């Protein structure tokens, strides 16, 4: 935590400017911005559930591909 003590003859604006400078030097703002949109790691249960879903979807895709029942692709051809 960054703290400053206001000097007797110091204006509030000067104290604020000094405080802001200390914040920048300490790197507090950089850390706060870095963690602003940080996503929490998924639990093992959710990762496992997601992997099972992906495998099921892939198997279903392969099954439809073999049967020739895939819908026409819209967009750019590969």
C-alpha cells in the first residue's frame, strides 16, 4: 500500500500529484490493469466435462461424414 503524508505548506493538488507518482513507481496500477480481465482457472470437473463434450461432438461429426449427411458449408471453401 502506498502512503504519503501531506507536508504543512503543501497543497492538496501537489500531494495528489506526489501520490500518483508513488503509485506509478510502485507498479500498483500496472498490476491492477494486468489482472483486470484475468479469467479464473477452470476446475478439473469443468475441464473434464468440456473434453467429454468435444469428444462426443467429434464422434458425431465423423459419423455424419461417413454417412454423407453433413449440411452444406456456408462461407469460404477450404
